[in-house]
C-alpha cells in the first residue's frame, strides 16, 4: 500500500531549513535529508540510471534558470568549483 503525503509550504520549508542549519555533523554534504532526518539514499539514486537522471535534471534546471537570470551560470561556476 502506498501513502501519499503532502505538507503545507511552511512545514516543508522548516525541513529544508533544518537541513541547512542543523548542528555540526548532523547533515554532511551529499546526505539525503527528509522530514528533518538524515535518511539512507535509495539504491536507484546510486545506480548508473539514477546518476544519469541526476545529471540530466541538473542540466535541464540550469537551462531553465539561465533563461530567468543570465547570472545563473556564473553563480553556479563560482559556488560549485
């Protein structure tokens, strides 16, 4: 049985902020955080197919954001060296 769950934007935002400001060592770079907990990454996300989807979605996102603001590529390069 699958359960679909939706949260109000404010609650979802709290979980994102938790991941960003959690105490040192709670969330490491690259960890998967969900519902204010660090969770195990799925096997699919670590698979060859999952990594290919990750790369494709990242490239698509950058193209969309660049259309909204020409500064995006420079910011990404500066921040993700």
